[in-house]
């Protein structure tokens, strides 16, 4: 490669690159290189390889996108309390058309938001009898399929549940496992946190629970 060293060779590479960059296809670039006697063959091979690499990586380059989700449900006596697909023993459960799993709902909205695909209210209408009492973990599998159809790969999910009672964190591992399985990703990519509202506001008075989530995808 001794003859492709120095400013002259570099200048030649850049010139050839500029001329050929409007051509499409490696064969056209190769034909041009063959015609151009002034350019060194190795320099032209270098240009062809570089252009092909730029074209290849430009084609397959992925974008990172994030989505945000928030949800809240009222608590009602006698309803079963399901959070992250885990049933908790509690005097009250969340009210809703489905199982009212507020944590799963926030996570699904974050995932749909990351690919700008509406929200769960659009895809699972609360007037549709198909979704009455349905497990939100099952709905999450549908969301996973929607993302896959768009070519999105889930990188991670972070979430926070806001509830005064019961204690959430002892069962966080089960919840993470349910969600990771539904989404087909590693449990290490699912984060669940919980906080009380220090007895402030509707959540603090135990009128309901709320959850927020952020999801990152590669598309
Ligand atoms: Zn909800």
C-alpha cells in the first residue's frame, strides 16, 4: 500500500469518492474506477469498500426511541388486586374493565408511545366485551406483537407504582418475571419501583393507585 500514502493519494481518494457518490450500486462505482486511469487501483478499491460500508450501515442503522406511560385506577372493596400479573391479598382491588392492572397499563402505554402507536385505550377499548376481566399480562403480549410488527426491539422498561398499601417490593421479582416473560425480554431489562404518597392526595387517602413507566426500544 506504499503508493496509497500521503496527501496525493488521500486527495485522489476524496476526489474519486465525490465523483462516484452519486452513482448507485457497487458495479457502477467499479466501472468508473476502471475507466479512471489517473486513480490508483488500490485507492479505488478502498473507495468502493468505504462506500459499500456506508451504504450498508446507513441501511441497517437503528434508532433508539423512548415512550412514557401513566395510569391510575380507583380502589374498590371486594375486587381482586392484580399488579404486574401478581395477585395481592388486600381488602380492596382496582376498578376497571380488564383486571385493572395499573402497572401493566402504564408499561404498555410507554411501549406503544415509544413507537407512536397510540395507547391501550385505542387498542383495547373499555367498551369491548372481549377485554372484560381480561389479564393485562395477556394484553401485554399483544402489545409485544405490535412492536415486533413495527421492527422494534424492547431494550428496557422502568416503572414506579404509587400505592399506600399493601407492601409491593417483596413481590417485585414475581412481577418483573411476569412482565419479562410477556415481553420476551430478560428480567434484568425490567425495573419495578414502588412508593407511597406519604398519605397525600387521592393515592395517599387510598382512593386509588397510580403508575408511571418509561420504555426504550430500538427501531
Ligand atoms: Zn388502566
